[in-house]
């Protein structure tokens, strides 16, 4: 189309979708909405050309920063509340199942496989508090989920995940556990401390532009999976941590807050955290049961 105007440019772009190459319904839906909202945003703020060029430069720098250790676009999505929004849309809670929350950028595949009750601690820190974490994984009817895989990861008392800290051993404070025949899991870890998400470079620029702080409350990450159930990506938050009410990535849910209690005298750890999870059946299993 020639001679687009302020009044016709949005329809011109939408009308061009699929004209010179096949696109499916989902591509059409996504691109129609993207163009509508993006043009709406540009009109709303009357974006200047200098601001457009600054945004292009910003995105280019975010891309250049991204490597196998730093995923800048997940971080930017987290700061904007997009990951938590996508998570809530993808994992609606309709019954008593545990709530999910953001994965974040620090998960590593294939953590060390550890027996029930083992410790993820490979390095000790001054002032650390050790914690025995245990609980049950059940289905929505209260039946134990035996043989569920639990990946866990957390930051060290210096606020760093091991893959961002050259002074920590590989896979420190990470592990893969399995529930026993009663759906019980147990492990030893460190009390997680609040930490700032990376606030240098483009993530920091966005935080500052928004007048935000970078901090997250202390939390333990979990991915719980078992065939036939929806994988649960979630976190447990320390009830006594700072930042529970203004997490920089908007990911705290009341139902995911756990109390770290002093361990009974004679225990191997300083603290105990008991936390149970409820898995929901995978969609396919739910549909089969309904047939
Ligand atoms: C995290 O919890 O590891 C995390 C989540 C979102 C952004 C940065 C870190
Ligand atoms: Fe984290």
C-alpha cells in the first residue's frame, strides 16, 4: 500500500499479514495483536525518533549481553512483570493445587542427583544457617505422588547463584531429589538470603528508568515433575525475609511463604522448613478421566 497515513498505517500492516507467505492462525492472532498494541503504545506516548533509536540501541545491547550465563531478555521480562503474567495465564489455579511462579534466569539443567535427605551444600559461608527442608508431594485428592523428581536451586549467603560466582563449586546449592513411596522429600540446604537481580547494564537501566529497586526476598526454587502431572515450577519464600511485599519481579504468592523454624536440639541443621505441594494432573490425563 502506498501513502499510508496516521489513520491507515496500523490497518495497512495488519492487512499485509500473510499476503506473501503462508501464516497459520496463531501467527495471525499474535501479529495482529502485537501490531495493534505496539502502534497504540507509540501513539499514546507520541514516541519521538530519538526515543525509537534509543530503544533499538537498548535492545541491541541487551542481545549482545545475552550468553549461556546471562539471559537478559528473561530478566527484562521479569522486571516488567511479563514472566509472572505468562506463568499465571499458563498455569491457572482452579483447585487446591500449589501455585507456580517464575522460573527466572538461573536454573541449570541436570543438577547432581542426590539421595533423599542429602545436602546441596558444597561450600560453607560465615554466618550461614543450615536448614532441613522436607514435605509431602500429593495429588489433588491427597494421594502421595511417589517417584516425583524435585530440582532445587538457590543463592548462597553472598547473594549469588553458583554459576555467577567463580568462587563457588560447580552446582553448589543445586540438586535433584526424588519423593519416596509416601510422596515424602527431604534435603539439607542453606537459608536463602534476599539478593538483587543483576542491576548492571540493560536490566539496571530499566530498573532505574522505572524507579525500582532490584531486590528479591529469600527463596528456594523448585521444579517438581512426574509423568501424568503438570510440572510445577515454583519457589518457597522465607516468611521472615525482607522484600516480600515489593519483590522486584512481582513473583511472591502468599501460599508460597514458608516459616523457617529453629531445629530441635541435637539436629544436624540450624533450622527446619516443612512445606507440602499439591500437583495437578496433566491436561491429557484430566481429559482422559473426563471421557
Ligand atoms: C530468580 O528468582 O532467580 C529470579 C527471577 C526473576 C529474575 C531474576 C532472578
Ligand atoms: Fe532466585
